[in-house]
């Protein structure tokens, strides 16, 4: 009888342990936010910005957003390579694209910015995004667009 009780206790312990492991499985997925094309003149720079506004979870998991920022030309081709980021609570990250790196001929072209977020279950992330152009010499902002409206991103209630 004690052998049967011991085996039963071991089986229950193994089943409980398996259940605990199953509950800690994390999943990842990605979401992209594509900004509309914006005109970029030869005297300008385009910039994508992200900030993580999430706080740590109630269990103490630190907030962290992981993803990439990309720029595309009028043909839909990636300009250069995507810039990866990891931002914690309150951290801001930006990627810039001066006109000289676009590869355009002439004085002006269209550029599209894309923010891609890798969502990991259990990791708090609330990403607020913006896309802007500014005068490369003076720094004066010419265009400012706020992102949002895509599940997995937060824009603080602005559209």
C-alpha cells in the first residue's frame, strides 16, 4: 500500500510540474505600423521615433519593447537595413534617414516609414510612435505624424 501511495504521490508531483511549465510558455508575434508616404526634399531628414510608455507588470516583469524601424522608397524597396531597438519604460529610440541616403535623383522624393514590433507574451509593452521630417541644417520640423490605431501599439488616445 505504501508503494502505491508513493507512486501516486510521484505521479501527482510530475503532473503538477508539467502544468507549471505549460503555464510559463511565452509566445511571440509581430505587428507592423506603416506610415503614409511623406515627401522628402534634398535639404531634409526623415526620422521615426518610438517610446515605451508601459510600466512593469504587477508581477514585477520589466516593461520592454523590441522591434525595428525601416524606411522604404517609392518602389517599395527597403532603404538600407532595418534599425533594431529595445526600449524599457520611458525610453525613446529614433532612426534617421537623411535625403543623401535615399538614392533619389532630383530634389525631392517620397519616403515611407514602418515600425515593426515583436510582441512577447508576459512582457509589458506600450509603444507610442511618430514620423517626422526636419530641415537637416536647422533642425526645424516640417512634418510630424503620430502613429496608432494598430493592435499591439498605443498612441495615448490620439488618432
